[in-house]
């Protein structure tokens, strides 16, 4: 029973969440750089934030037996502060080659302004230079048009659709995204975006090719267990096991695995010398009884995903 | 490549940069070795900030993170190159990142400011490498604030990169900072025995702080690391001796063995009297050859 949550803002979550996610079978998470609920006023706070994504948060996750990866980028909301955006663009290259950075993201449109367009393009260019996958945030408002525009710009900038994840899809956008060869992310929110029941129907209708789900849990009302809960619901509703595996685990691994930074071996067979695995307990004894976890079990879709 | 290294080497045969480069090139495949040599050439004597940041970040992607697993001759070479330097647990990425820094030149001010920049945007493994490299950097006294920052870290691996198997703290930290470091090691559950210079830097104030800490733990009915007593032993008089008496009478086997080891270094006559009262146990500890690296497993 293994899950990947490929879009979750763990910096905003508690240790209780990490414990529950681990218990529910989440083995790895991807934390996209985004905004903090209120706008930052200087590049220094971006530096500290991005550093925490490759540093402190990764360490924190490791203490709960979860592997943490991230994407690096300037989000669409803060792209509207041009002076800040210019400064952030200057520092992004310092993070893109860090270990565990699996994509440029989340980038794209919010209000679909000219500045958003400018920095979306600039970051697509950066992704091409660094040969990276891109995670695209699609807007809440004017969603369908914004999604199509996001794809148009990505293609115009020379991105291969196979290296672009279009995130936060719904029933209205999924067909176009799949038809054009992009990856389709679905966010399960308790109140907005997709509900679990609707997600089951989408997988029933479209299958599991290039479709995968995430919680996008953050500082708002959201559910860090959305992926395991929805996986369980899919099974209950008769979705085939291989489709559940693909949408809750395998497809995220395939698309972000293109980065060379996101590999099943990291959680299946962690290396003893890996600093982030030291806290699994059995690599370094410090006089206390180590916590020894069972070896990761093969994918078994147990009933007790969550209580 | 030798020109790069020789540019600042006083004795090219034995500097840390020279031996690091030798160790790496012995272990890396042709493509990785070539990348490293090109990176060293571009940074030799300085290089641009952008090249430095990029090369240092790319190390783990280009060279991997295998353990160096130095052989006996290489470990001996480390000691010659830099007294008390212990890279026995270093990995390829750590060695390469530190080597890249070292070839940028011996000017301490510029080195320190670039190190600050690197640390500001570092990932965890980079931080570990940068702090493990502390004993090798030019103008050692310039890096005290950096070392203190590492000791302050909430990430135990980063904290231990400064504190364990690293001669820098014992050589450079003042007593106040040293004492806080030892106390924090106990506080976060880090072992004390890998701390270089632990016995040499023991002091009466540290012994008092550790005694207070032991009482705090006892009051809260929490366990105490047997290693705590190591730094108290040489200063065991009066109330601290009473603490030892309590440990010898009521402690776990490992705590009692640690008390015996600690009291061997006591200077007070009463301390040896206390040890004599536990002569049978003292002799078991001696007979079994217990030392500070094995005392935690004593039972």
C-alpha cells in the first residue's frame, strides 16, 4: 500500500499530518513552491522559503519516514510584483540543480495578466535550459480558457507536452489536456476543486493514462489524506487495481522521474550513507533504541487506508 | 590540474586539497573524473560566483554520494595533511564540494563571504558538507560564526556535521560556546564520544551545567545519557560527587559503568574513596575493557 502525493504544501502542515500520512501509506511527497497566503515583499523571503524546501522541510519529512521532494518557481500571484519577480528570477537558477528538485513549478496563470504571461514564459525558458519538467498551476477563475492558454504558451516556448503537468483539472478541462499529450493532475479539495466522488467518475471515464491525483493541501481547508482516501474509494467503486495504482502512485513517478531526482529506490532501498535516511533509525545508533520500520511492503491495497 | 592545486599549496604532497583530489579521482569513473577536473579548472584561484554555486550544487548529480571508505594509508595521509582531521565517514559528494571550495584560493574574507552565500541557499547534504569542511578552510578563526550557526541548527545531521569527528570546535570555540554545544548534544540525543577534544576541553562550569541538567532529568523521571558523566568526572567534588554516588547506587548498568570511567579521571581524593566502595563493579568494568565508545552497550 503505497501512495505519492505529488502536490502538497507540507510547510503549512503539522507533524500530526505527517504521522497520519505515513500511517495511510504515503511514501513520498512533492512540495511545489507557491505563495504563502499573503504576498512576500522582498527577495530575501523567497530565498529563505526556497531554502527551507530543500533543507528544513525535507529533514522534517524524513523524521516521519516520508521522502520529500520539491519544485522551484515563481508563482503566478507574485509574478504581478514586477520588481520582486525580477529579483526572484535571478535566484531561481541557484535552486534548480539542487538535489530532490523535480520540476520548475508551480507556475502559470492566476488573473492571466501580462506580467503573469511574461514570467510564465521566462520560467518555461529556464526549464528548457535546465532540461526540466514543468508543473503548471491552472487558474481558479476562467479556468477552461486559462488552461488552454497555459498549454498554448508551453508549446510555443518549445516544451514537449510529455514534460509538462497541467494541474488542478476538472471535468471541463481534462479532455483537452489529455488529447494534447500533457499530463493531467487533479486536486482533491473538500470544498473547491475536485471531490473524491467526481474523481472516481473521471477515472472510470478516462482511464488512468497520464492522469494522477494530489491533495494540494496547504494552509487552507484541505485534506492531506486526500490521495489515500480517494484511492480507497476508487477500489470500493470497482476501479481496477492497476488504474488506482497508476493514478495514486505510478504516474507521478513516471512524469517527475524524468528529472532523475525522483526514484522509487529512494524509499524502497534507501542508501545507508544518505543523510536524509539516517533518521529512519537503524543507520546510526546514539545509545537509544532505534526505531526500526518494517521493510516497505509490496503494493497491497488494504482496506484500512484511513479511519 | 596540479597547477590549480599548487597555486596555494605550501606542501603540495600533503595538503587536504591534494589528498581529497587523489581520493576522488581514484574512485570516480572517467566521465565523473573529467567533470570534476573541469570544474576544478574553472574555479582554480577563484572562478565566478555563478560557476561556484552551480558546480557545488551539481556535485551530487554528477559524482553521486557513495561513501569514500578510505583505506588505512589514506586515513594516515589525512592526519598528515591536517592534524586531527577525520574524514573516515565522508562521502564523495562531501569531499568534492569541499575540494571545489578549497581550490578557490586562500583569501579568508572572500572565502567566508562566498561560504555564507552557499549556506544561505544550501540543501541538507550541502550543509553537511560545508560544516564538515570547517577544519580545512583558510584563516580558521573567520569561521567561528559559521560554526556557531551550524551548532544552532535544528537539523541533527547538520548539528552533527559540526560537532562529530570535527576538530574545529575544540580548536576555535570559546568555553561558553563549547559548553552549550556539549549540552545541546545531550539534549538532542547525539552521542558525545565522537566529539573531538571532549576531555581536553572539559571545565568546571560545564561540569556544573551537566550536574544541573542531570537533576532536571531526574526530577522529570527521564533517562540520562551515561555519557553525561564523562565531562563531570574530572571536577567531581562536593555535590557532584553525591551525584556520582547516586548513579553508582541506583543507575542502570551502563550509567554505573560510565560513572566508573568518569571517576578514574577525578582528582579529588573522596572520588577515589567512592570508587573503592564500589570496587567489585569497578573491577568488572576494567576486566571487560569498557571504554567511552562501548559504555553505552554495557549491561
